[in-house]
C-alpha cells in the first residue's frame, strides 16, 4: 500500500499549536482588558465619592488650604482616570489584534484540516478501488476455474 501519511502533517500540527498559542494569548489579553476596565470603574467611583465628600465639606465651609487640597487631589484623580482610559484603549486595541491573530491561525488550521480530510478521503477511495479490483480478479479467476472444470475432456 502507498504511504498513508498526510504529507503536510507537520504543518497541520504546527498550525494547531500556533492556534492554541494565539488562543492562550487572547485569553490573557481579554483578562488584562477586563482588569483595566475594573480599575477604571474603581477610579471613577472613588473620584465620585471624593467629589461628593468635597461638596459636603464645601457646604459646611472649608478653609483655603483644605479647598486647595481637595482640588489638587481631584486633579490627580482625573489624571489617573485619563491615564487608565488611555491604558484601557491600548489594551482594547491589543485584544482586537489578538482576536485577529487567533482568527488567522484558526483559518490556517482549518485549511490544513480540510486538506488532511481530502487526503484521507482520497486514500479511502484508493483502498476501495484496490479492494474492488482484488475482488473482481478473484471472481474472474473463480469463474475461469469453474469454466475449465465444466469443459468436456477428450
């Protein structure tokens, strides 16, 4: 029988390994993006709470130094929020890139899978033809043998 190995098996295995790596990396990117979103939410909640405390204190009257401290801290919180928003946007872009990379690897793996399936189907067809040929030859020999037995002897 001919070689039954898929000639591109190494590439098929490599494409599956790369797809698995891309999926793992995508999982890490998604987790990082989710963590960044949670940090942003916490920063925004803390800023809202601190701003509310500032407003409450302002209603009761605060001196200039405390007013300046509140304002300065709110400014730093706003900076931290802006930085976290930028980090989250970068993280989101990386996640999008990771999704594309995973899809590319998945498509390559699917293409090699398709080629492998076609290869197996071709082998099965060839095996079927070979078996049919052997069966036909056996039937022909049997028929020829039976016809010789039936011939009258002189």
